[in-house]
C-alpha cells in the first residue's frame, strides 16, 4: 500500500440524489504526473477536494503514502505532505506577497532559519521576486495564480493537487505555469492535475485518468494509452498530383484511410504498420517518383483519443 | 500619514512571540498599521478626556473672592445623595471635595466603557472577520494546514480585535489610577480585570462558534449577535445602576452573572463610601443570591471565584464544540456525547439557582415552573443542534455499516453516532435533566404542588414530539428544510394554546 503516493478504496461522494464520485479506486505511483480529464460535472473537483481533505467522503478510504487521510487535528504530518491548489484561489488582499507566503510558511511550521530561504526559492520559481513587497490586490490574475502555486508548495509537499491551474490564463502565463510544473516534477513531487487543456496535459503527464459521471472510466500511463487507443498517422505532402499519391497509397496494405488536411495541401494517412513498414512505404513512394515534400510519422493526440472514447471535452 | 506596518524590523524576541501562533502573526500583519494604531489610540484618549471632563464639570467653580452663591454637586462632603449636596469650604476658603467618590465614578465609568467596547465591538469584529474568511474560502486553506483548530481560533481571538485591545490597554493606566484613588484594594482591581478577561474568553468563543454555524444570513450574523450583546449588556448594566435590590432569587439571577460589571459591587463596597452616594447594586444584595442554598456571593473572593468558574466552564464547552465544528463544518453543531455533558452541567447550574430560601411556597413553585420553561428552551436548542439534515441522514442510513465499526449496532449509533437521527439523543438529554431535577421537586415542594413533576414530563415528551417532527421535516426534499422545520415546531408550540384560548378552555380547571 505504501508504494502508492495516492490510493483510494471505494471512494464515494453523494450530494442529495446525485453521486458526484462513485466507488473510485484510484492509484498513483510516487513521482508521477497524473492528469485527470473529463467533462464538466464528471466529479474531478470533488475527487481532488476529497484527496486534499477539503471535503469529507461519504464512503471510502484515502491513503497518502500508505497512511490513512483523516479530516481532523490528528494528522499534522499528513497535512504537511499535501499541497492543494483549487480552481478558485482566494487570497488576502490586505497582505503583501511576502507576508502572505510567510504566513503560510508559519502555518506549516517551517523553521525560522529555513523560512526566509524557502520564501526566496519559491518566489524565484514563480517569478515574483520583484513583487515581494506588492500588496496582493495589485497583482494580475496570472501573478495571483502563480502566488497561489507558491503558497501551495511553500512547505515542500510531496503530493501536489492542482485543480484547473491554468484556467483563465493567457498563453504566455500558461507556458510559464507549465515550466514551473516541470521543475516541480523534476524535484520529485507527485502531481495530480486536472485540466481541460489536453495539450498541456499531454506535455506534462506520465499517466492519465478519465472521469465520467463520477466514475473513473480509464486510468493508465500515457504511453499505454497511446499504444491502446491512438492510431499511427503519417502526414504526407507532394509537389505532384494528389491523385497519383493516393493511387500509390492504395497499393499499401497498412494504409487504412486518409484525409486532406484543410488549407495545408497535406494528406493525413491512418497507418497500421510498424516503423519498418513506414520506411518501406516511404521507399516505395520515392521509387514511384512522387515528389514528396513532407513525410512524417505522428499519432493521434490526447484530445482525439478522448473524443474517440465518446466524451465531449470542452477545451 | 503613511500606513505602514508598526513592526517592520525583526527583533528576535518579537519574532519568537509571533512564531508561537501563525494566525496571530497574520492578524498583526494585516491590522497593526500606523494609521490604524493612531486612530485606536486617539479614540481611547478622547474617550478618557470626555469622561474626565464630564466628571470634573460636577466640581464647584473656583471662587477665590467668595462671591458665588452656594454650589451643589455630587462630590460635596455634606450629607445627602445625588446632585443636591451643597459644597462647603474649609478654613482656608477652599472647596471641600469628595475626591474618593470622584475617582470611584471615574473608575466605574472607565470599567463600563471597557466592558461595552470589549464585548460588543470585539464580538462584532470576530464574527465579521470569520464570516468573511468563510465566505471567501480562505478559512479552508487554514483548515488544511497542520495547525490545530485551537491554535487558529486562539490566534483569531487574540489578533482580530488587536486594535480594540490597544485602545482598552491605553485606558488601563487611568483606570488603575482611578481605582487606587478610590481606595479600592489592588487585589480586587486585578480580580475584576481577570473577570473581564474571562468574560471576553466566553463571549469571544461563543462569537466564533456563532460565525461557524450554517444558517444563511451571513451578512447579518455580526449585527445580530453584537446587537443582542449590546441590548443584554445595556439591560443588565442599567439594572445594576437603578435597582439596589437586583437579586430576584430566581433562575434570572444566573443571567446577571454574565455581566462582568456585577463584580463592581465588591469593589465599591471595599471603598467604604456611604451607599446612598452610589447608584449601584450593593454587595449585600449580591450576597442574597443563593446557589443550592449557599450564599456564595456574600464574600468577594467566593463571588468572584464562582463567576470565574461559570465563565471558564462555558468557555470550555464552547471551545470543545468549536474545535469539532472547525474541522467538520457540515456536521451537526454538537456531537451527541457533548450534548449529554452540556445538558448535565446546565441542569446542575439551573437547579442551583432555582433552589433558594423561599419567602413562600408559591415562589418555590414559580421557580420550578420557570425552570420547566428553561428546559423547553434547552430542548428546542438541542433539536437545532443535534438534528442532521437530509443528506447526512441518508448517508448515515446507507453507509453506516461500512463507515463505522459500530455501524451495525443500532442503539450505539442512535445514542452516540455521528449524523444518526436526533430523537433518541434528545430523549436521553431530557431524561438526564428531569432525572436530576425530580428529587428536588419531591423534597422541596408541598404535596399539592408536586404536579410540577408531570409538567416536566409533559415538557420532555413535547420536546421529543417536536424533535421527531423537526427530524422528519429535515428529511424532506424541499430546499428550505430548516425554515420548514422551524415553522412546524413554532406552529406546534403556538397553535394548541391559541386553540384553547379561542375555545375559552382552561386546562387547569378541567374536568370541572
């Protein structure tokens, strides 16, 4: 049991007649970045809130690094292991950035000798060193988001729970946020992150779980998911006639279907063969004197896999 | 004026002090700013100035030539009371002034101002701050940290009203000087200060508990309690000033002990000033108050000791309910076990104040009828505090077997379990109170008045019926379940007497 950073058994949460989270047995290994995806109302936020001890489960048990998680005064050590960033991030508008972080450093019992150094570290990580004396109410949304992340990691948790951390951020702020998550991953933190931006998750995550109607319908490592559910695709471009290229493709038994990529003049080919078969196809096309401008192998992205599973994901 | 933090430089002693309680650190960082401190200090100084000036205005005007007619005021040394005592002059032509009385009036005025501001403004500040944090969601982050509920709540109580503490602290030098000037022993002044601190501990704990109750009206919460607090203090303080015989030898007297100002009686007595010069309830009258027939308030040490015990006991229970509530804001307000203890202690106190040296048998009966009414109020409060709502009750019914190792033992669940229906627990609470009170009914009341016992049984059963109905209504699917439950119980209380009244039917005459 202690091999798992997170292990839940029969975790259930009911609200009136509605079951928000239904008998979930979730297991996440230490050091993983686990992406949680699913349509709105699937139960992601409720699941994360229960894992953070912010919500009491109706039924079921949660173990963090092998120890049972309870919602009372009895587990200060457990609470120090957890960092939770909710989708809304209420802050104290009357405090400065430094005082806010120092307050939480004290709440998490950081030793005075270590506190100042840690505050400098997290401010550098979230790129808010020059805002340390600013009153929080004067910060932009992106800065507030980063400050909240700094608050979440101030006590060096080993498990980070991030609920929609990039919602409402512009592309630059999102990129900054992704960089920070990568640094935290390299530092060895186990991270559970829920997001509707699947391209971000594909870049960051080692495993993915898909939730729908309160159930965890899929939970696997990203390579395994791609292997099982993602088809290999080849993008082709030619200076010659597209019909000749299509004729050549028809002769290859590994080519299933193809479609034109609008406005690019490229062809997307669904290919079932291995790497060697791919190389053989390229050779055959060159030998057929087709003037290829582009030939590269790719695979269906996370969003396509998700949609293929029958879910409607708003991204 | 630049509004900067007062303590910007880190001195190791100050840092160590703030390390003790992170919540206190947050409150100090947020509130202790130059402008705020200057405003608090200015209000304190102006208050002292206004009180001082208004008292000094009662002194006679200077009259070196002896041209003025006779002057009257409360601080003259002649006999009489009120403002109609003529000032006299000594052999050197100076006015003879009762400075001790003036110092005493100053001491009383500063005490009343301190009590009112600490209890009304302090309670308001705490509730407003906690409700704001709860609504904004920041309280949830604090709950997730390793800090204990006690540490966080203590930090709030010490930190949120810190500007008020500064203002009151600035009153204390003049307050102490006035007390010593009025020849009040230092030990009694310190005893009085400790009673004020104990009353703050109780009312502030209650305020925190109130702010964590979920019944909507969040914007109205601070006004409701501080308004009620103000009305109660005004009523009790006015009564202490205008009734020399305040003690009624009923359960009402318990309410008087919630006003820390009542202790001033002992301090005034220690000055040995003639009582006709001071409009305040006398220590002798306070000595008439009995607890299980014992005149505990006849001596200052016992009296102050009991008041401190009273505040400490209820602070303890507020605090234990508060600690549970802080981490489980959606559970019932009190656990079933806590309710049994609280009912037990309330019964002990209420019966103690009910058993007095009665002037007549009828007053003894009246006291027990009043006790019965108080039992009904306790029962209604328990219904609100113990009845779980629909979701919690359904979860308990569905999952109790899986969530709890004792979940299969139904009686244990009903008596001690979390979120189980309240009816059995309320029946036990009523049984605890009635069992404790019953021997006194048969020992102290005449045989023909012992029907009171059946009154208690009827009250207990009525409360049980209300509890069942309220619990049933709380399981309905409608949105405003609490409102419906409250209305149903109110209806059950009001409708029967109204029907009897309309029918002109008096139950005590039936059968005629």
